C-alpha cells in the first residue's frame, strides 16, 4: 500500500532513498457533463461565483485518476511515486480527460 506522504511532486522524498524505478505509471479518467449538471452550472456562470457542480466533478475525476495511478504503481511493486503531475484535455465538447502520472519507485527510509 502506497502511503499518501510517499506520493510527491518532487524528484526526491525527504528521509528516503530511491532504490529502484519501475517507470511511468498513470491513471486516466474521461468524464462528460450531464445535461442536468450543465443546466445547474449555467446559472452561476450568468451571475458569477464558484460553480460547485463543476468543482465536485473535477475533484472526483482527479481523485479517481490518482487512485488508478497508485493502483498501477502498487501492481508494479512500488511503494512510492515521485514527479507526480495532473493534466487535463478536452477530448470533445463537454468530454474531458484527466490524467494523473508519475514515476513509480521503491523507496527506503534512511532516518
């Protein structure tokens, strides 16, 4: 199980030595807006403010992509992920791909 503090955006993990790299791992989620969600979100765009329906959708997509990446790293034998990043691309109108990726590694605590 990869612990939350062992997934980092940096190339190193403080107090850990990287002993092995398993290569790039990724989690991909493709989501579309529902008609109801699009209508509900259109009101705040008219009046301004935070669009909570889209915020929730984005947070769920990022969480799902993250969890898929971690599962792929664990399956490879890793106990940590370095250089983790998110990316998002609109595949088609209303359809977005969320990608979470990083390098799966075996890290050993040094302290």
